[in-house]
C-alpha cells in the first residue's frame, strides 16, 4: 500500500512539473517584430523596446514572414483554441489533432486577425510565434535558426540599444 501511495505521489509530482515546464516555455517565449531593413541588416524589435540587427539577406536567405503579402494564397496561422466538439468528432479519424500553439500554413481565409473553422480558432501568426514554433519542433529552417540566435543573444544579454 505504501509503495502504491509513493508511486501515486511521484506520478502527480511528475505531471505537475511537466505541465509547469510547458507553461514556463510558453511564458518565456521571446516576443519580437521584424521591423525594417537597414544597411547593417533587418531590425528585430523586442517587447522591451530594445532591438538587434540580423543580416537576413546573406546569413538567412530563406527566412519567411508568417503573413506574407496581401496577394499570397496561404498564410501562417496559430491555433488559439480547440473546441471539445472538434475533439469528439475527430477522435477516431486519422487526421492530425491540432494543439494550442501549433502553427499551420493554410489557405488565407480572410484579412481578419482571427477566424474559426471546424471547431478550431485561429489567429494570424506573429513573426516570433512562427520562429519559436519551428525552433521548438526542431525544423531545420532559417526561421528556427534566427530564433536560436535570438535566444543566445538574450542569454548573453546582448542587444543593441533602446529605440
């Protein structure tokens, strides 16, 4: 009985730590916007007003913006909410189950920031959401490489200056 109780407490402790680590990862995602091109590189502006310059043209030529241009047929969207009804009807199908935070490359639905389709609420992805998602999933893309570079800059506390 004591062993069962110990296993029960250990398992609950494991779930608590695992869930908190997921939450911690979501909280510490570095937010930034891709601002403008300068002769030294593109300017990435962070939430605290500081920025860094990265030469995307020479160092990361396949770097992509999540929402592209108005005439693009597809944009990147982030899953914000999955309805329980969607889970119920797609339970036994061989479809991908979407999770909150997944970034999908979909047919452009509208010019609006948010939309819903088949029980899933989407939002246009931000630059940092796309880069973080590709980094977190281990994709070998220029977006993931830029996010890795930015996390290294943050860990070393290297940023250019305030605006």
